C-alpha cells in the first residue's frame, strides 16, 4: 500500500491576496491629486517605488502577510527610503506583475534622457525605469467600487431614467390612454378601444370598430441627457491644508460609471479648467492632477458649451465643481489675463456673459462650491440666477451626497 505523507499547509500570500480587494484599498493612491507630492511624499519618485510604498501601506496589517514581513512593511510605510529584504522586495514586484497580468495596470518604460547611439555599448547599463498606469479595466473597476461606496453612504440602490413633461406611446402603460394618431406606436389600449365602440354602437355583435375608436396607451417620454463635468484643478484645490481635488475626482469616477452602466443613452464629458481649459478623456481621469494656478471659469464654460452643442440631446447640463473665484480670462487675441486679487470686474463680466450664452443655448448649470467665503457665495448665486440652475455649498464630506442625489432626482421627477 503506497504511503501518503502529510505536512502543514503554508499559504502563499502571493496567491491568497484578492486583487479586487487590493485595488479597492489602493483606490486613493491611484486617484491622488498631487496634494501629497508637494510635501515630498514617495508619490513624486519613481513609479515602481511609489507603487511599492502604497502596497506596503495597505499590506502591513494583512493577516496573509508573514509576521516576519509585517514589521518591515510598517517601517517602510513610514520611511520609503529604507532598504527592503530581498525576498520581500521580490514579493512586492511579483504582486505588481500579477496586477499587470490581470489587466488592472499596464507597464511602460520611461523614455531615455538622450537619443540612443548604435554601438555605444549600452547592453550593460541598467534598464530604464518602469511606470505603471491604470488600464480601462482598472478605471472601470475603480469606478464601480467608488460608486458602490458612495451609494452605500446614501442608502440608494436603484435609479429611474430622465423624465420630461412630454408624453409618448410606448410598450409600458403608466398613464391615461388617448386616441390613436398616425405615427403612434401601436400600443393599443384594448379596454378603452372596445368601450369607445360600445358607446358609439351599443351592445351588438359583431362589434364594429372604426378608426376613431382606436386608443393607445401613453407613457412618460424619457429623454437622454448630455452632461459636461467641469472640474476646477487650480492650485487652490490642494491648498490650505486640505485635498479637495481627490474627493471631486472620486465622485466624477463614480458618476462616469453610473452613466455608462445604467444610462447608456446619456453622454458624459470631462473638462478641466485652470489657467485655460481642456477636455480630458474619461479613461484619463485617474491620472489627472492639480494643474496651473489660476481659475479660468469663463473658458471652461465656453468649452463645455461647445461640447454640449455638438451632442444631439434634448437635455444638456453642466456640473461645475470649484472652490475658488474666477481669476483668469482668455482675451480675444488668445492671451490669458490673470488677476488673483479679489473679483476682477472684467473677469466677472466675461464669465457672466458666458453663463448667459449657456442659458440662451438651454444649458443648465449646477454649481458645487467647496468654499464658503462671502464674495464667492455671491458669485455662485449670481451664476445660478442667470442660468436658472442650482448652487450647492458642499464640502469634501458631503459632495457625493449633493451631486449624486441631484443627478438621481433628475431621473425621478418631471423636468420642465
């Protein structure tokens, strides 16, 4: 009889770690705004070292990590300049390779500083450092996880569709029927059609149904919506000891996933505004960091309006998240006029003029202000008054509640 020997099972942490949970724990690291880097954090160093440091922070207390490594990970999380044990460093690099193999991350080599020269004997030189970026799968996963966390805090789980004050014929029956008109969907209301015939001819057989007897069911006309999300990425978003940009990005990521998965007829575009304004693809949202210093609200609204006018949707809206006053404006010759001191009358005039253009184009502007200064409150109130939009004075803790509830309410009430 063959002998079978048993030995104690020793789990392999590299195989036991759930990559989905790991990506969820690394969410804030991938969505960083540049707030930490201004203080010299590892995020400003080589990408591979920065990623190892982030892994050390989330794995230092994991029960799947051997005890001999936990103290070392805790020390490394405090001081990223410490030298790791060779086995632990190999483990972290293998874990990063798993994230790449599973499609959450993609690795690219940094371009060398100078042009390569043939025959220069570079074979023995060290390889260029690697940089790691989120893939579309990684962005989609983070969007799903972010939305789940945000909705969990709101206590919401289901959504409707955008509603308007119009009626149409469709397969669903939730409103009164009406007489059939040429071109309507043949969603016949049988009871109302037969009743019309009986009222006209009385109870006799066979029933005589004429064209005027036909009635069709009505349902609410559900429209698609084009949305531009304007994110202020001026330096004030990370000043004064608070990171306001990362929560804004987190909400934007959740909103993008919500629209893509629940409302496929809607469109969402992203516009960043700082000294100027630029449109950024949604799959680049996680890599966006705080940019130049000033706030060119006028140029951001102008770009958002151009994007929305190219969207063939009945409903168009701008969601603007900002914390500062407009301090820059683009002049007709392309130069940028900047004035960070107070509310410049010329900048305000051009900004309000662009808000008026949005109103004439039937574009709604909802502003989410992350500051409470008196003169900023008055500015936002004036914007809302011109465009007949809404102003929410939020902070980083309740921004998600205000923005998502406002977005969902548009899908559950009549929009005139």
